[in-house]
């Protein structure tokens, strides 16, 4: 159950971040954050040697 609570807490943090950006009218920052998260996901997947041929074809 600890993993589920931890994941729920993380989702709450992300939700709070987007709510803050929306409330402060920083809409332009949302695509930047999504791009950073996307690049981080690609780097995390590319760290696994079996994924290297698939990541190589993206670039």
C-alpha cells in the first residue's frame, strides 16, 4: 500500500504545480515543462541497453 500512497502523493504534487501555473496565468510554461518531462523520459528509457536501437531511430 505504501507504493500507491507515494504515487498518489506525487500525482498531487504535479496537480498542484499545474494548478499554480494556471492560477498565476503562466500557461506558456506548461508546454516547456511537458517537453522537459518528455526528454527526461527518453533519457530514462535510453539508459537501458536493450532500448538503444529504438532510441537511436528517434534521433
